[in-house]
């Protein structure tokens, strides 16, 4: 009987992982490619959408009421958003690609907002920079003024792999430990790959968490369910005429083991998206697959938050000039 129950459970879990999960698109007016959304977060009763703010200077963060999102499932109506202006950035340089924060802190050649998380009325961002890699910054959300006031506190995140256009794309808040946790995109071994814990003050030394097992494809965003469990997006990006990212991420690793991570039974020649759970246990990071989502090139999911009986995710409109979209996936 025990073996029969185990077999039935195995068949059920295997089916959940192997079959693509359908998504519901949330209708809104934030679909223009120029937004290039890179993160989702939660604040009070709203979902926060964060544009990358790199090639297209969009100094606003967008908030959508969760009640409207839930209602849209039934009536397919458009949901309204509210823009909060970031009031303490000055774009400088010939290409406007460096930032002055409060006209005091300079971040040269920044490559965009990559991650965000909110604690009370404080929002934290991960910024990529070509010259000094990644920074954590924070701001105060002002509901009355509809602004985000960026503070001078910044903290440099230690470098990991030297991979082009890779950085700390995931940022989570461990609620009861009151710690920020930043994940690098590439985590292909247990020696060099690390996530880093930070104090919300951004004034203390970061603590590294090592992986107990490799995670071979990109981590594009995570959300902490509690102090020891997170849900995240795991994506393989590749094209027949562009394999550079895939090859960088999988350099010097056992391809046989990599293929075992393709829970849909696919190949390394196609894009692949899945949800994963990340577990923190005895200062080590473990992971397991939750749901296979897509093989679609255009499903570049860059943000995730839990919602109702599933998750909300956002597609950033890359690669190419395609619409951004906010979707709901029931688990």
C-alpha cells in the first residue's frame, strides 16, 4: 500500500511539473515595450510593477489594486494603475546612463532596475552597473504625494560570475528575520554561486549563503513565502542563432545533469520556464521544481509575487519589440 501511494504521488507530481500551466492575462494599459518591466512587489493592497528604466527613462513605479486584479478574472475588464514618481534621480552623461541620487551619490553606467521588494513603506531596489556591478538602494513610498523618495543609503553587492549582462535580478525580504536576500542570476555550481543577506539599514556587512546543489538556468525573480521558503522563476534563454547566454551559464558544467533540469523533457535548444521553490536550511540553499510554465521565446518572465491561489508574473517585452504583460498562473 505504501508503495502504491508513493507511485500515485510520484505520477501526480510528475504531471504537475511536466504539463504547461495555463495563464490568465491581466488587461491593463502598461503593455508598451518601453516599460521593460523587471520586477514585481507587494505594497499594502497593491501590486508594484517596476520598469527597468535603462534605455527608456521612465522615472515612475506603477501600482495596481489587488481587488481590481481579482475582479478582472471574472469580467475581463481593464485594471487601473497609479504612477508614483521617483523624485530624486538625475540622469547624467552623454547617454543619460549614469545616475545621481539626491545629487550626492553617483552610479556610473547603470544598467537598470533589476529587482524590488517592499517593507512597510520602504521599497528596496537592486541596480545593475557596468562599472561597479550591482547596488542596493532604497526609497520611501509617499502615498499622498504619489512619489518615491530615494535615500542616500546604498550598498554594493559582491561580484559573482563575470557573465555579460548578468546581475542580481532577485530581491526578497525574509519577514521575521528582517533581512534582505539578493540572488545572482547564475547559480551553476556550489563553489562560486552565492546569495547575500543584507540588513535593511544597508549599513552592515553582507552574509553569503551557498548553494547545496547547482541551479543551471537563470533566476529572474523570487518572493519569500516565509523565512525559509521562496518561490522563484527559473528560465533558460536560447535561440538557434544566439546561444551566447546559454553557453555562458552552462560553461564548464556537466551537460548530462543540466538536461535533467528540463522537467518538460525538452532540449537545451529551446527556451524553458519553470517555477521553483528555494529552501533555506542550515545556511544552505536548496531548490525543487514546482511547475513547468512555457517554452515560448517571448515568455521572459521577470517578476513574481504570490496572489490568491497562485502567482502573478510580468513579461518584460524582451527580446524584440513585443508587448509587456501581467499574467496570473493558478497552482
